[in-house]
C-alpha cells in the first residue's frame, strides 16, 4: 500500500502539485461554503462538477497535457532545483559565507523566497503575453474553453522549460545571497524545500482559480493577493480583461506595474483566446497534437516576419 501511495505522489508531483489530495479536500470545503452562500440550485456535486465542463473536449486536452507533463518530469525535465542549486552555490563560492554575523527567521526566509518566486512568475507570464515569439506556447493554456483544477497543467512543455529556468535563476540568486549574507547554518536543500506560504496558498483554494466557481477576496485584499475570481478574469476574452492579473499569489506586482483588474462584483466570463480588440479567436488546440505542434510552427513563423515599424501595435494573440 505504501508503494502505491508513493507512486501516486510521484505521478501527481507530490505536495508541490495542486492535485495533492489534501488540497483537493480543502477546495471541496471552500467550494461548499461558496455554494451555500450563493444559494445555488441543485445538488452540490452537480454544481461543482457539471458534466458539460468535465466532459468537454477542451478538458480532455487538459488531461492529456497533464499526463505528458508528468511523463516529461519523470524523465528529468523542468529541473528548477538543479538550476537554483548551481546558481546559489556559485554565488556562495564567490562571496564566501555568512558575511553578516546573524541569521534570519525561517518565516522571513520563506517570505523572501515567496517574493522572489512570485516576482519571477509575474514577469515570465507577462513576457509570454507581450512577445509574439513566446505567446504561442502560453496560448495553449489560454485556449481552454472550460476550466477545471487540471487546467493549471494545460501548458506547452517549452513554456514549462522557460518558466522553470527563469524561476530557478531568480530563486538561485536569492538563495545564494541568503546563504552568503545571513543563513550560514541553513543548507541549500532546506531552502529549496516546500515554501510554507505556497502550502498555505494551495490550501486556501488555489484550485478554484481554474474553475467556474466565483470566489472574490474583496477590493482591499485583491490589491495584495490574487483571488480565484481575478485569475478567472485573466482567462476571460472580454476586452476589459485583456492582459490583466498576471500574478500568481500576490497582486502587488500587477498593482505596481499597472496590470491589476479588480472586479466590482460577480462577472459573467467567457474563457478562451481573444485579441486586443476583444474579438474571440477560434480554438487553435482542439487536440493534443495541435496543442504540442501548432505553437512551435507559430513561434517560428514570428521569427520570419518583418519587424513592426516603431509605433505599430503588436497583438500576440493574433
């Protein structure tokens, strides 16, 4: 039995995965509170798991991409830990160790790591939206016509490689500086462990971000934290939502860099691909093969196009 559980943990990605059973349980509990608060009609399970969403062909592609991603990870792709450890060790070798006579609390270390990681995620995400050569790889995620907790894994492998490398680079730099200046008694392995803040993030309804369940934190908190509703807005094809709410955990980056959108109330959303004029784009990835191959062709095609003249507006989604 223990071997079966270990295999399952490895397959889904362990506690770092949004699909870890405990995160699913807390999602169900939070969703039930939302269900009762909204006084929704019909049974709870039918409300939370509607057949028209979970049997949708878009969701089938989500599942297939999830399985491809798990398989690639088993073969060693997306090694953020490896990149981070190399960068961190290099910085420590050059700076020495424990330059400042003191240490930081584990909570403060976790907070610093969260800020570094979330800042990286914001800019990797934003650059994939704004650069035509990168956009096709992220468009796979945005082409989801319905959303479920599995949709978070609807990603092209090349997007995962770029994201993992960038995150490893930034986190490795942060770790190296922490080890060199303060935390001489804390190993790189400990720093690369599960961040307590991400654990809390996943426990507090992160899985609802990719669902039809509307959960807003309110105007004040949504200046600091990205709510499930705000991320659903990010997936919307409506013009007012275009290129908004790039953040993962924290909304402060969107607030700081002018991409924050806070809904005034519950909004009716349509998910999928849209352009800068608010036009919906037809499904580009109806199958697993299209989701894997179309982005490569589109990205290469952008490299062969004439560069836009100064002042021309570039619309990555087109």
